[in-house]
C-alpha cells in the first residue's frame, strides 16, 4: 500500500484534470471525440450529439452574499449552452442536479429554478431530468447539456491553421472586473451593514459577472454568413488560457495584438479605478463566455465590419511562439493563469 | 417580495422534485421523453439516446469512514448504468464531475478514478468528459450517462398492462442490511478504535452496499430471449416505492406476494440478528439496483425457470389498489418510504 500523500495543489486544476484523464481510451465507435474539447461528440447518424457538463460549487464559484439565486440559475445553464456554442452546435436538452442544505427554503429553490427555466426558454433548451440531493452544507449545481449539429459541422479546438485569423466576440475582462466590485461591496457591507451597495454605476461589469450570456446569436450569424470557424472555444478561463488551448490542440502558434483586444469603456474605467490593468483582466479574468475562434483568410472580408466581432491576431506555424504584441510593440509570451481554486 | 419561508422538509425529496418540475414543457422535437423515467429519451434517427444523471454527496449518500474510494468510484458509475439498463438500453458514454476539498490527496483521487475506470471497463462505457472543482468541504460526485437503443426498443415505467407479470432480478434488501452493518461497525470503532471491524461473515450484504452491480447481463439475456418488458425501473428507492412508480406511470395496480420476494439467505439471517424485518428491508431498503419489470403473459414460460429472475406478482386494472399479500394472506397497502435526507 502506498503511503505517499501528494497535495492536489501541486497539480493545479488543469494538472489534476490531465492526471485524471491519463490512459483514458475510447471503446465505442459512437464516441467520436472524448475528453479535450468544449464538449464530447457522439455519433447520431447524420448528426452528432454534443455532451458537456459543468459543476458550480457555493463558496468556490459563487457567493450567495451577492449572487441572486435567479441569476445563478440562469448562469448555470448559460455557461453550459456556451460550451455547445463553442462546438458550433445548437443546445437542446439539459439535466440539472442540485445538492442543498436545509438552510435553503422552497422559495429559494424556486428562485434558482426560475432562473434555470428562464435560461432554458431563452436558449430553446428542454429540462429533461436531474437529481436532487441533500448537502451537509452549501449549494452545488451540476448541469449536463446535449447539443446537436450536422455531422461535419462541429468545430474543435484543433482545427486552426497557419494564416487563420483570430476573432473574439463582444468584449473581455468585464466579468472579472464585476467580480472585484462585488467582492469589494461585500467587504464594505461586512464592515458596516448599514452601507448600501453602490452597484449602479458599475452595472455593466456586475451584469457580466452575474448574468453572462451564451453567444448563440453569433453561431446563427456565422451559419447565415456561410462561415465555419476552423477552431473555436468559449472564453471561460481567460483569453490567454483559452488561446493556449487552441495553440496546443491545433499545434500552431498564436499572435495577438493588445490594442485589438475589445474592452468595454465603462469596464475599462472601473478597472483603472480599482487599480487593475484592464488588459490583464481581459487576458486572464475569464468567465466572459464570449466566443474565441479562428477563420480562414477568405472569410475575413465577411466579418470585417461585424459590430460585435473583433479580429485580434493570427495563427502562425510555431506552437511554441504564443505571444501578445503590446501597444509599445513589445513581444510578451502568453501565459495561462486561469483559476486557482485548490 | 414574498416573505414566506417554507422548509424543504415539508415537501420531502419526491415532493421537491415534483415541485421543481411543475410547468416544465418540452420544446424540441428531439426530446422524446423528459422528466419522469429512469432516463430522458432523445431522438437520434433510427436510434434513441438515453440520458440520465446522478449525484452522490459525502455525508448523505456515502460515508468515507467505511467506503473505500475505489468502490465508491465503481458504484457511482454502476448506479448510472443501472438507469440505462432500466430503459432497456446499452450504456456508452459518461461524464464525471467531482468537487473535493483539499483534505483529499492526489492518491485519493486516483483511487476514486481507478474505480470509475474499472466500472467503465466492466460496462463498456467511455469516459468522455467532466469537470473538476474545489469544494469547501466533502466530496461530491456527479455523473451523467448516455445510453442507446433502437427506436421503439426503449422501455418506460408507463407500459405495464392488466395481467402482466411482475418480475424482479437477483435478491432484495441486502444493500440496506449491509448499510446497517457498516453503520454498526463504525459506532463500535468510534467507541473503541482498537476494535477491528468484523465484516467477513456479512460479506454478501456489505458487498451489496459497497459494490452494487448494474444488471446489464439481464438486459442482454432478455434481448436474446426475444422479450421486451412492458415496463421497467431499477430498484434504487426500494421495491415498494419503485412498484408505485410503475403503478402511477402505467395507471394500473400492482399486487405482489411476500413469499415470492427474493431475499438472500445470509442477508436474511443478518437482518434477524440486527432485529430488522428482512421483508421490510426488501420492500423499503433500496439501493439494490436490481431490475423490476413487467412482462406479458405470453413471455412467462420463457422466464419461469430463470435462475435469477423471480416472478413476484401481477398487474391489475385499479391504480389505487397497490398491495402486498403477506404469508398469512393479509392484504397490506404498499407505501413508498424511499429515503428521507432533508
């Protein structure tokens, strides 16, 4: 019997995931793609079924001191829908499991499910099952989602090729900035419960943290324009980290330009007020749930004037050269920070 | 804003599930069956995909004082496979999410996944994804599973008809009896840590609790015999509760005979030793993960001599008359006890 004890913190979250998945092989012909993308891909005749799952844990992923349960429910579905979007699929079914302690009332559960059901309606998803369990403490939400697309229409992290152009939707960093605001207001409130939270002037960033949207609109628009991205991922860990996933899986290098990174103006100003570098927030903040994708040169013209898609760089051949070109033309290596929970 | 606070305990687990699922409707044509069976049923051309999910919470569903992590991993997959078996399907893919606190080491995670991977191998299932999260305390395992069968071959809880014969596989009650033994040994150990647990003479019941098997063997045998059950469910909540699910969903009544209920001899003796009624354990214990199904009269002959399938009663037309006939020919109404966690 082994007497070694290795702390999980020595691996980190990505390291732990890699460690767990070592030696996992696929046995069934219907398993077209297993671990390693935004969703697994399952054969369904002329179509493929996409399967993804996410778990949200109280005290780790959310703080009920400032997270309305309705928003939490909505977000927990939206982040799963975002994984299906990132595979170029249409979300169709979710199963929702919750574990909760007896400090939650039926009314609290209703608020949570109001949000879940609202998100299901927004994204045209059916709630088809789930599990309900007691928990010794805290709330845990685990959602699995099925999506679908025509076989061959699914987009992997691995398809980026030299000279492809890197695109990102919406703006980045605001969700992280929103989180900083909420954490500050919580501290203020704990220090003096008579203080009312001052969230209105930071509405955009706070909303991005509490009520993220999955970019299904972009998936539909790309289809309408006849564009199939060569690679895609949703920005959940942060732009840098998610670009590195594309680099690793596609075996190519990425080169992006700081001055092209889209940041909301209000969020920018708020970041500065909080003594945070807005570009660092955009690169490493995460939870923006925007789509990050690559397109072929021939599709550039079609997206050049899109109001909500920004071209931020391009793909080159060397997978070891993943860099950011700063405004001062310094070349800085991209590093994955992601989240450190352990 | 409502100021009412209703305790979840006023609803119970089944009540809470019913409450949550009120007003849920299906939007997508691909959602053939949503909430209310062992798995959701999703259209996949000539086949259907079956989707089920289960969450196991430390301190509620398992106690690590006496549950080896490897067995826990195996069980967490097996109980999901059992849901696919109960739909008459073949399991194919799982996604596994875990949340765990830093008291768990990498070696502990490895032990858990050794069990998960062993179960995947036993049942021919592919591990195709998952999520890993930190937890403020305790271990939570959430698994979703995909299964598959030809369209029309899936079996629902709702198909039982008058005069169908009720069958159950294996034996019942031992998993609950095993749990009582484990709980007793834990008390003994806590009172005097020098006491060594005395589990060997109760090996069968303890094994049924810690290492349940999903009855995929029966699914294959029924297919070989050309038998499609008219209704099916796996015995997770207890025979009585699961029979009532068939009654409610099929809108029929069930009539079973106490002396036909299969109970393992060793488990029977252990129950008596523990001053438990073995039949109550079989009726209400749950976690046996045997298959409970109904067959047409014309299929009775084919299963009459099956070594591991017992016919325990029959279906009649009145959904309000769900009864057990005792050995003394008393007629006792069946009641769902299930589990009370809240």
